[in-house]
């Protein structure tokens, strides 16, 4: 096979994307928007969500099983679309394989470090992500003069999954969580959990216009595109007419996942399959 043909075949391989459940669809959606020629195999660990309240050991074990599952599809790269898994498992996953990987934390941290003017950055995320201090670590590597304030907002995940995106209950809880960040005058807020972009308008209204919201999903898709381009892996061939470039797998009910996914992703009819991730 000529080098050119083999590169083209590699470029046409799918991208693996995984998350603890449905939240990573906000990342998958950005990839679909920004690099529409790409095929995606998505895995959502809906039977074992949330990761945000679990230990490093458990998150890493789950993530390694998912890596082994995604390897079956000869993926050309893997996006760890979960902030919690990016915080705890990414290094160990990278050590297990040559497949290039991208987490969501670094891209979000980089943007926040660039956009802050007053050097006061807030991060909202799961308990585990906040405890890991991962955003602080990456931001400080880029700019040691900024101050980072982390705030765990565990109730946002169930509220989003209940569909309460625009609801007085979500409003009330968001106000309670965010008041302390408003009081310390941050000018940048990282939405450090996959679910939070879905309540972005509520968060933006409460924080006010002076605060820039950073959505790591957007930055990750951008960085992914650059990485694929640099490695000659960007897919230049659009999917064939009628072909479904997106495959979704979950560890719990596929029907439930599809209902949620169809409210987020507007790119064609979605099909999803349940698999037993414990076999990997
Ligand atoms: N996907 C997770 C994250 O971004 C949120 C849900 C969970 O706790 O598993 O951190």
C-alpha cells in the first residue's frame, strides 16, 4: 500500500470519544460542528455515572476498560470528554497506548489563562475535579500570577439530566453556588464539567456580562482539529450520502440515552447500543 493510501485510510478511521455518561455529548457535538467529516465512536458509561464522586482508582479502572473497548474500533485518536476522567485517568491511559489522546481540562485551562484580565479565574466542576486541583495546576503552568477559585457544584449534573435547563430550581441552586465567586470578583469562569454548557445561559445571567464563560468542549474540539491536522490525520472525505458517521455505545439503557442525546445533537437520527463494559 502506498504511503498516501495508508495515510488516507488512517485519516478515515473514527475518533473515540468517551464520558461517564451523557455529558460528553456536549464535546461530541462540538467535534461534529467543527470537523464535520470525522467519524465518531462515542461511549457513555451510563451504568456507572457519576464519576465525579468516585475515587481515583475507580475512575482509572473504568477509563482503562473504556480505552480497551474503543481500541476495537481502530480509533485514530481518543478524546476523554469527561473532566473528572481527564483529571484522574488521562496520564495512565496515555501510558497504555500509542493512540494520541486529548482531555478536556488542558484546552479549557489554556483559554482561561489567555482571556483573564484581572487574573482571577473561577472553576466550577464535580467534587472530584475540584479536589484534584487539575485546573489550578495547568493554569499556573501557563501563568503563575493568576489566582484560581474552585467551586464544586454537584447538583448541576442531576438537574441537567432531569432536563431542568431553564428552571427556577436550577436558577436558585446556581445562585447559591456562584455567589461566592461573584463576591471575589472573578472575570473568567471555566465550565469544568461536561453538563454545564447546557445551563450556560443561566450561569451567564447570574455571573453577569463582565465574566467570560469558558466552555472546554469548544476549545477541545479546536485543539483536536489542530492535532489531527498536524499529524496528517484530518479526514478530508465527507461521509457517504446516507451513511451514519456516528456510533454510540452505552453501559445502561440505550433508549434513555437516545432520548437525551436527541435533545442535544441535531445531526441525524441517532442509534445507540448497550454493551457490557465490565467485559473489557
Ligand atoms: N462527565 C463528568 C465531568 O465532566 C460529570 C458527570 C460525572 O460526575 O460523572 O466531570
